[in-house]
């Protein structure tokens, strides 16, 4: 499957598609920066998660699809202990 493209390197959010978990994974400027270790983005994301009880629309869609919170990386399929 081809990687989705979002306008302005992710800054143009898909407002009309709140159930798009890939936006949180590859396009969201807050979530992607927080997962990469940016301290300011982590702070903003913690506030967002506390206020909304789980993150933005796309972060909650990501949790439904991948089973991890927006502040955590998606586990790879090659992790030890996973069934292949």
C-alpha cells in the first residue's frame, strides 16, 4: 500500500476524516515530534491526552487500529515473542 500524502508535510490536517490513524502515525506534527523525542511536543501531547482522555481524533483512531496510545511507537512485526 502506498504511503498517504498530507498537505504541507502534515500541517494540513484531514479534518473531514477523523478516523484516519495513519495521519497520527505519519503526518501529525505534535504526535510525530513527540514520538521522536521533542520535549515541547511531548508536553503539548500530555496536556492534550489529559484533556481529551486519549488524544485527538486521529490518536484515538490509531489506538483502535494499532492498540497503542499516540505517545507510544507502534510495535514492529519483528519483535521477539510475536507469532510470525
